[in-house]
C-alpha cells in the first residue's frame, strides 16, 4: 500500500574545498639546520666510539697522577771571601725509571742490552746476593713450568706471593752454578734497576764517557725507561774539611722523617756538618715529569708534563779558607815539633778556634790528630771533645767572686800553701801577697780557692756548685753555645758529693768540669766584648745560585749577630778581669810574657794560659799529663778577634809547656797578616788566592 503522506526530505551537501598547506621558508631553514647539527653530533660520536673509543675510555678512568723526579744539583758553599770551597763535579749517568706497569721481563731486556755494552764494576758484582741470583734464575726460566714442577700440590694452592716465596726456596745451589759471567753482569745491572721506585729515576751507570753517551742516545727509542741525566759529586777545591760534612743516601734511622718531608727513598742528603745543618737550603728543586696513569691498568697516557728543577741555594761561610789552611798547617807543625820532647809521648792532637767577638762569626777552626804517622782532620774535636781546661777559666772564677762579693777589686790575698779543712792546696809557686789582677797575671790557684771557700755558706756545698756553674754558664761554659752545627757537646759536669769540698776548689781552677774549645772561645769573647755572649756562627749568607763562576747570586738572607745573653756582672768587674788578661801577656811575670810583645805583629793582645793536670791510662798503669790551653783576644782596647788553643795530654814537665803559646802566637800573626794583605776590605774582598799545591792540599786532608 502506498504511503502517500510520507514526504522525502533530501539535503544537498556541497563537497568541501581542499585546503592548500603553505610552510614558511624560514621554518624549512630551521629544520635543515637541526638536521645538520644532529648529523654532525652523530658523526662525532661515531669517531669518538669507533676511532678513539678505547683511548677515551682509559682516559676517563685515569684519575691518578704519577710524578717522576730527577735529582737537582746541590747549592755550592763559599768562604767569607766567596771562594768556592764545596762545589759540584758534574758528570752524566744512565738512569732507569720504571712505571707501575713495568714487568720483570721489561727490566731484564734493558739490563741485558746494557750488560752487553758496558763494563761492570767488580764492586757491583760483589754486591750480588744469593736472592738476586735466585730471582734472576726464576725470571729467565719458564716460571709456570717451575711452579708446576717444583711446588707441592699444597704449595700450589697458596696465594701468588707465597707461591713465589716457596719457589725461591726450591732454587738450589746447583741451579745457581749454571749462571755464567755474562749472567752475573746482567744481574748486577738489574739489581740496581730494581732498587729504584716507580717513577723515580734510579742511577745505573755513572760517569759516562762521550762515546757511551752517544751509544745510549742512539738507542733510547728501544730502551724504555732509560735516560741520560746530568749528575754530580761534591768536590772540594781547597781540600775536604769535616766542617763541610758529607752527602750520602738517607740513613735508615732518619728515613721516616725524610719521607714525611717529601723526600724520595733514593735521595742523597747531608748526613753531617754544614751539609746536614743546612740540608733544606742546599737541596735542589727536582725536575718533575707528571704522568697521567690509568687507575686500573697503571699504564701511562700521553707525554708527561715537565716542571723544571733548580739548583739548591748557595751558602757563604764565615770561615776564611786562607786562614783555615794556615791554622791547619800551624797545628801540624807544632805537634810534630813538640812530640819528640820528653813527656810528650801521648800528645797526638791540638785545636784552635778563632772568632770575631763582635759578631760571633767563626773566622777559622782547625783540629788535627796524629795517628799512624799521618795527620787526620779533626775539626769535630773543637765542637765535641771536652777537656779540663785549667787556669784559662780563671777569668770566669774571678768575675764570679766579684759578683758574689766573695772578693772585691784590688783585694790582697797571701798566696802560700794553705789548708782548706783537711785538704792542703797550693799554686804552682809561692807568690806572696797579690791582688786580683796579679792573681790572673801569674795564675794563682790560692786566690781562686779563696773565692770558692768564701762562697760556701754553712754546710751548703751542693748549692755552691750550682751557683758557680750558673755564673760560668753565662759565659757559655758547660752550655750549648748555639753554633749552627749538628750535635754540639756541652762537656762533662763532675759529680757532686754532699760535704765534699776539694772538688769545688778544683772547679774554680778549671780542673773538675770539662769544656769544649768552642765553649772556651765563646767564653773569652764574652770577656773581650764587655759581657755579651755571642752565638757562634759558621754560615754568613744564603744566596740564589750563582749565574757565573765570578758572580754571586742574589742575597736572600744574611745572618745577623745574635746576643744570647748579657752576663749579670758590673762593667767595672769585667774591665778588671780584662786588665788582668792584658797583664798575662805583657806584665813582667805574666805567664805568657815574651810571646806576644810585638805590637805590630800581634796587635796588643790579652789572654789567659791554662794547665790542667789529668791522669790517663797507659800500658795497664796510670800516668799524669797536662792539658795545655790558651785563650785570648786582640787588640786589647778594641777586640776584633778572639781565639782559643787546646792541646790535650802534653808533657807534665816544667819548661816544656809551650806548644799552646806557639800555636797562639802563629795563629794571631797569621790573622793580622791577612788583614794587612787585604786592607780595610779584608772581610768582603774576593781574594786572589792561588790553588794550594800538593803539599798544602795533602795537609788539609
């Protein structure tokens, strides 16, 4: 049936128009730039990973810097007139520097090459140990086969280091007999190579000849770790002196201390004398090569960064080497002249020290010991050897008496043998009525004994020893002088027994406590300069390394005079003792009268002689000898030089006790001759001193 009522509604839909996309030109450019940047980044990453990937990976892990050091020359030492007395004798050495990844095979290869081309010192062959031979035998054989063949199943389960130790014990003498002479040469060189530490240049062969230098240079590329380095040994243009000291490998007892101060185990350091005292000044700054190493493998990356080194700073001594040689010669000649005299059979040494009492500068210091027909340098003896000095110390006794009011200026005391309690004492002769200056002039014991006795309170013996020693210490007697030298001696203080009186008397005449020559020159200088105890000084200046043989480096530091203390005594008392010292050398009965009267030659000196009786063992018995001493200074009215002479174990016979005066005479004359020679500029002139001849040089040894 047809539905007539339905009406069909048809809607006509118009098709939409297609929109056209328009991208701006600048956006296209941006896309292009981004594309190119990404392409470049991808390319770069590819290069890094494919071409340099392994190197960069190792570099990223290299967080450890290793420093290889090369020894720098030490500073030189000159005397006060800038004459070089300790220098460096340069030469070239073969050195070996191993890294943390160096193997035994690497070292062995280089050792073989060197052993084939260099003559090995017989001393190095003798230093080879059995362990060195065993290590060599192992490294030159198949280690794995040796381990499998010689170790027990139980030993094979040990850790590597214990396995190796067990293997070493299995190497027999029969094995070692298979080593040839060539093998021993290789071992000798390898032994020295193994002594070095990683990144530390170890000297292997020293004092290379020109042809040897050329040979090494031509083959450096095939000798990893090998280098040619400048090196040096200390040389002594005017002869060696114990004052200078020695340079040696670091002693075992001070290794920890030096390592804490950033030294290397293979370093050489000053072990005595000036070299030790001023080690930090004289040591050079090492050249350093800084390597970047892989933390895991230990291998080095790239070339090292080089930091240049520098020679050590120079020292200027207070010593005048020309005077030093004259003093040494004087001491030798006077010992030889005195030994044949009766009673001088045990006389074998003598010492003299000369010091400027105004500054404390040591101008000359000589010590000689005669042994087995030849002389040995014994400058140390002037600093370390302590002796009873006898009457030379009476200046300190007299000043102690003045200050403590035990005696007063010009007080007369009758010098004759006297009993002190149960003890009878006397001077060397009966002098009768004398005053204080005459007591010094003629060296009265009784006057000094009287001072000691008057200082004693009721039964206070011990306190009196302490009091006397306190005043003596103000002059430096029994005390460290402060000299810039290692390990100074203070002498020996005699044991005090309560109630014992005699030794106190002996203390007052220099026959109980012992003192060193350097203490004695400090003591007489204190009297000479009016009461100021000066610190003795051996080094005057520190300078930059000299740039030419005749041109000093820039002054860095000058050591100024140091007053250690002013003695606690009135000026009038010091002047009184000075007058007594002058009379010793010039008054008619002075104990040194007739030896120093020539004013032009000796410049009006003052001083004090001394004789101390000592008992020595000889051939199972006891013999009596004398220590002969002399202290002095000149000129009397304006002291420029003070001196002390000590001659131990000389004759005890009267009339023969003159070697101390002869040495003092000649030493003082030598000093003034040099002053006249160089004029007003004697302290600073660069003197034109000729090199000593063979005889002079030999006498300085």
